[in-house]
C-alpha cells in the first residue's frame, strides 16, 4: 500500500514538474509578448485561467500514468504505453518552448499538432490497460484541441 502511494505521488510529481519546466519558458513571455503584442481571437480565455487548468490537467495525467504503471512496469504493454506517455509529456514541454520561449506561433502550431497526435496514441494505449486511465486523459485532449485552434488563430492573426 505504501509503495502504491509513493508511485502515485511520483507519477503526479513528474507531470507537475513537466508543467513547471514549461512555465519557465512561458512566464516572462505572457506580459511582455502574449498579452502586450499578440492579436488574439475573441474566444481567447483570460490569462489567469491557464495556470489552474494546466495544474489540474497535469494532476489527472499523473493519476492516469499511475493507473497504468501499477499494472506492472515489467510488462511490455505497460512499458510501451508509458514510453508514449513520456513522449507526449516531452512534446507538451516543447510546445511551451516553441510558442512562448521562441515566441513563434507557427512553431507552436506544428508542435501542438504533434502533441495532440501523441496524446491520442497515449489514450489508445492506456485504454488497452486501464479504461479509467484513458478517460482521465480526455479533459487533456479536449483542452489541447482547444489550444491548437487558439494557437492556429494566433498564428494567422499575427
């Protein structure tokens, strides 16, 4: 039991740390570039909303990863699924670097398309191991789909 709690905490922390790494590239760009210099579509959410949404999504991602991990890391299906999960987590961080760090909406758009594909693959792989793990990723895929549309319009408007 204690080991499972530690695994859950580790899975959540890994995801939240990925978010923190991404936010390093985001933080300074929001007031100086995103809010001050970019034209954005009318459906753009307020900037304050992004932080709480992402913290929640990383939390759900951590629980999802844990539910797969607890099925046995030595199983090939679990290892492969978690590898795909890891790739999407890296792509998630990469998007922040491309969009905010490089201040390149086109680069971000290309990155978020790859991220969305990786999330879909993760959901498919997780579903074969744990339906609950796959379902926990649905808010993430929906938010990234919305962010992809937002990213596209920001690119087109600028």
